[in-house]
C-alpha cells in the first residue's frame, strides 16, 4: 500500500462505527488569472478523504494556504465542491440544492477564528444568537430571549450582555458569543476554524476547555481546523495533515506526534512548544 493509500485508509473511522461525517475524494479547483490574460486552474483541495465518528473530534492540520479552511467550508456546503462527496448522516450534502440544504443547516454549525466579524455591528448580540431559533421554527418568539439567556449562562456570558453590541466585547467574549450562536440550534456537528488563533494564551485555555465540556455534555462531533499541533493534541482523537491541498498523513493523534511519516508533519511537531496553555486532557 502506498503512503497516499495509507493516509486515506487511516482517515476512516474504525470499522463497525458509522461516521456522522464522511468526506470522499473532495476536490476544489478555482479558475484564476495566470500570465497575461490567460486563465489557469488552481487546485486548492485535491482528493481529500476522511471520516469523523459521532462524538469524535477530528483535527485538520496545515500551514497557511494548505487548503484546510476551504475543506472545512466544503464540508459545511458553504463552498461548492468541484468534485467528491460529503456525507452527513448518510446523505450527500455536496449534491443538494440550496433549498434542500436548509434543513441540514441547524445540525451543522461553525465557529470562526474571529467570531466578532460574523456579527452585525448594528444589532444586539442577543437578537443575533436567537435569530436561528426563529428561522428554523425551534421556539416561539416569546421564548427566544429566555433560551438565549440560558445559553449565555452556559458559555459564561451575563444576562446584561443580551442587548449590547459586538464592539463592546473582548476577543474571548466574542468567541463565547460565537459558540453560543453555533450551539443555539442544538447541532450535531460543529466546525471550529482556528477558534483560538486570535486570543492570548490564558483565554485560549478557557475557550478550549469550554468546548471540551460542551462536547461531553451534548455529544458534539467536531472538526478542528488549525495550524497548531498543540491544540490538536489537547482536543482531537484523530487528525489529518494537509499540504498544498493534499491529505499527506492521517491517523490517531498520538501516532502523528510520536511517529510522523512525512516532512510536513515533522515540521509541525517540531514547532510545538512545551505546553503553555494550562490545558488538561
């Protein structure tokens, strides 16, 4: 078996367990302007396959420009795949129309690197967190505020924060609000796209430990997108390494850390400093 085949095989969930998310041969090609006026193909993601088991955290690791964020967006159907499939609970969402995709949205959410940028600065954060409850008819209008306040309490925000605006919050608070908005529809699956990259070390630890606690409480399935192998070590069960759009290596996190098979993984391992986040596994 070639190294490429081993990487694809080890990205699959253990036999006998039906994955919640199953990505097969995912590919994204952009048309870009080349020399002069000619157009050329740029392959951002090339034949990527992996599974994420229910309740599992799968890490997608790579340097800037490796294709990890594009992959995450295709997994959520926020970006159309050029080819390949994304099965969510057995259904190929990559082949669905925008209308058909709507019924899956409440079960698939995302937390961005800077959650603050995803909030409208002219509306209160509470109304925005609660909007999905109305959109998906998950609660009556009279109950939305109380449900949002319950979620605020769980993620460490105060009732008085409901009517405030996003610019009034710190980076850590913005991430907590992003997590609240992602969780308000009670999803099964969340993509975490560099969720702590913009935070200082002490706040990183708080956010990551909050995510682990919420995952245990709610049985969440997570895809963690990051360039930081230390976060993967703390958060993930298995992981895959992307380089120039290709999945070059994948498997249990402990194996990636102790026996990396590719130069890019060795580089990522060497870049991991001694633990400084105050995290516990």
